[in-house]
C-alpha cells in the first residue's frame, strides 16, 4: 500500500488536463539615450500560467535591464482557482501594482521605472533595489481592469510586512482604479495610496493619476496622459509626470507605437525634464 501511493499520485497528476496559458503583457528590446549615454535595454512586464486542472504554476516579471543596472521583480507562485477568483502563494505580484498603473510605465519604461518608489508597491521597490525577496499570498477576482485584489507580503531581510488592496470599477463613462498599501517596517508603519481615473474623449483615452508614497523615500506624483489612435496600426501617447513638491523635476513626454502584426510592436518615445532629455526606441512582443 505504501509503494502504491506514489504511483497513484503520479497517475492522478498525469490524468489532469495540462495547459499552458498565453503570455499576458509585454517583452521589448531597445535602447535609451540620456545625458549619461546610450544603453541597450530589455523591458518586461508579463505574467504566464501553466495549468494543472484548477491550479498550477505562474511566473512573471516587471523591470528594465541594461548592461549596468537591472531594477526588476520576478514573480513565481503556485495558484488555485477559489471562490470565483484565484489564490496565489510564493512571490506574487502585489495587489497594489495591478491597479492605477502609471501610463509612463509602458509609454517609456526606462523613465517609468525611475519612479518605481512613487508609483509601485513597497515590495516592488525593495526587490528592484535588490534588497529582499517579498514572499506572500495574493487573491484576485474579476477580469482585466475591472476587479479587485488583495495581497500580503513579508520581506525577511528588512523585517517588513505589507498588506495591499486594489480595485478597478466603472462609473458611467469613467473607469477608476484605486489601491492602498500598509507597510510595517522595523521603525514604524505607513501607507502608500494611489488613484486613477480615465475616460474616452472621441477616439482618445484620457487619464489622470495621483500617487502618494508615504512608506517610501519618494515624492508624491501626479500624472496626466492621453492616448490617441492615429490609424489602425499607429497610436500616440502624451504624458506628464509631476512631482508635487518640486515641479522643476517634472517630465513631459510623447510616445508612439506601430503594430507590425498580431503581436509585434515598434515603440519610440521622448521626454524632457529635470534638465535632461530622454530618447528611447524598442521592438517587442505584446500579448
């Protein structure tokens, strides 16, 4: 009986339906030029699942890699479908990062990640700095931007615990995203919070966001953005990132995306602020 148990378990796993889900997100290879020089870049912001019945494995990443730096976070979890949503355990994407995502993060990723302390979870900011691995649990329900998620993380290296919540909902012609995060560290506890509202104006999509980073040594930010489809393949985005304490550090930028096929995209972006001009271009895959 003892010997038969592992065999029975193995046969049971083989009988489960195995299915690799499509990637969700982006992978891009490009270059960025600033006052410090030109660097090759790799941008990743994706999630991928491999299902075994009603559960499975999930992997993902968010970050920008260059020859000299690599601020990023890598996600790896076991998950199970539960109560109309999905419960994940391991290193999950924080609930805080799944809602009210800054437009600059995808319009110009190399610039966007420089604001990671203001716009993203404390867990992501710590991981991007290489200061710890945030282990935890995450539960998500709903689809796309209309849903909710809650997560809890523990960063052993910094003795920090986090609890975050995010939600997206529609009110008439507007879509709103909100998120808040409680961070309890060795010294004290504090809150991060953000809100984003967006609406269509003709064929353009307009959004306004506000990010307050009480738990990080990072400035509060406001962001305004507009995305306009030029034709079936080309779209343009205008954005501004405004540190509320010092508007001299604001950035104004523009980005364009050309779709070559079902998944292949070409991106170009330019931004100016804080006495510096940023230029970027990339080719990548969007899923």
